[in-house]
């Protein structure tokens, strides 16, 4: 889950850099070539070994160069759109057409050399998903439309007044977040080499850095009350005599519904510490237990502690959770073992990663991911009322 944390961090900080008016900016066009390999992160995706993803990437971004953003974050930033075409050089995976939002903080080292950190989030259209008859070896993705995530770090060297060469080391991830199985995901590190064109010029301004201490005036403890839901991938109801017939199990969306209460206290200009509790009912796991005749509860309850970044109207949270109530012993010892998988619910710990946006004085909307280690369980959409703003 480190890549998700890093991506959300880059996403949030870059959004912050562009959530205000800034008088000085520059349009930047980019073209890159990427080459790498697909990481065989589990034996279930052994069929992708030998894949050599090769990509052509185009981007259009707007570069923010105003002093107020630099004073707050100590970097400049770009935001915009990126389109890429990827051939995985392996028939089982096919090809990918990707449209993503690009966010790129820029740290100048010298007048000609910059360090860049990039985050992308978007959608990927893939051409050869899992099919039980025509492509059974593709355990990486089962839908043509998937989510795309990328993090990268690199160097950028200016040439003349308008051009620059850039080199980055990238980590790319494609999956559907657990909405449809199989969904082992495609994880592929790549190296990129490209050229950049600045429509104005490639020189960044120089500002004296001044530390902002105004956050110390915010002394209130904030209390959040949230409700959330997710259309999680489960199964339609079957007759008892079909419970061990895998062909009779048909996938069907099932509702996951829950609530959360938490408190947070600001500790710096950009972040606060938080703690809370959550309770939810998992209809997808209920469909599995019901079809197997298991009567145990499908309620989950957990305690959460963590951090949240406060970026203008945005909140980006990272939390560690501990289940105080869950009835998953049948899943842990029987159901997942029968299918040759390891139950993600064996551990009492989990992680939460969330991004929320303030739409009114005390109201937020957002998305949140719950994961067990490196396995994503579900994304949810949520609405939150914050007391104490």
C-alpha cells in the first residue's frame, strides 16, 4: 500500500498548489518513452512473466510559479492531463490506453537542473481481460476499464530557453480496486526519457523562503461524523445443494454501508492527528456466508488512529485500524483455503487512505480505501459533517 500512500500524498499536495489563483504560470507540453517490466508479485500472475511494457506518453500541464505557493510548500508545481499508449508485449495482458490527471511538484537545484516528483491518477482501458474460455490465464484484471496509478521521481535539465530533457523512474499500477475478480493487478516499474517544451520559458523564479506560523491560531479539536457506502463485489443467492458448485456462483454487487466518528487536532501548518471508531456491514461477505450456510455476523467494528493533511479545502488522511469486532473465522480457515487463497481478514490490523473535499462550511464529500496489507478490500464514497470548523 506504500504506492497508494505516496500517490495520494502527491495528489493532495499538488491539488493544494492549484486550489488558489496565481498570476504567474506557464503551459508545458511533454512527450516521453517508457520501458520496463511487469512485477510477478504473486504466483497467481506467473503468466505475465517476461512482459516488457513499452509506452508512448503525451502530457499537457500548467506550471504554477507564484510566490504564495512557494512560501507555503517550498516547491513549484504542474497539473494537467496525460495520455499514454502501452503495449505489454504479452498477449495475456494485451494493450492499455490510459488517460490520467498529472500532478508534479518541482524542486529547483540549480538554474538549469530540477528534481521532479510525479503522481498520476486516472482510467485505463485494457484490451484483453480475463475470460474463462478465451483468456483464463489473465488473473491480473477482469474488466476492460480499470483505475490507473503512477508515482515517479526524476531529473529535468533545461536546454536553451524553452526546452528541457527529463528522466524519471516510475512505478505504475492498474487494477479495479477489488470491484470485480480476478483482480491481482498489474504492477510495472519503468524508466522514462522525454522532452519538454515550455510555451513561455524554462526558467523558474527565485524567492526567499519564509516560515508560516499562522496555523497555531487554530486550537479547536474537530469532530467528524461520516456515513459511507460501497457497491462491493459479492454473489447472487443460490440453493443449498449448489453451495460447492463453483459454476452456480454468479457475481453480483452487494451494498456495504457504515459510519465513522473521529476527532482531530492540528499539530502543524499542514497536518493534524486523528483518532476514531467505525462500524460497517459488509453485504458482499454476507452473500458468501449465506450461500455456504454460515450464520455468523457480517458487522465489522474498528478503532482508527492516524494523520491527515489539511490543504485548503482538501483533507488527505492515512490511518491504521484495529478490528475490535469481526466474525471471519469461516473465511480465514475454510473458504479462502478451498480456493487456494490467503484470507486478508486473518490479521486484526488494516489501513485507511482517504481524500475529502469541503463543499460547504462544515460538509465534506470524499472517497476512502480500506486495505489489508498489500490487498485492497474496497473503496467507499462518503459524506462527512465536521463540528468545530
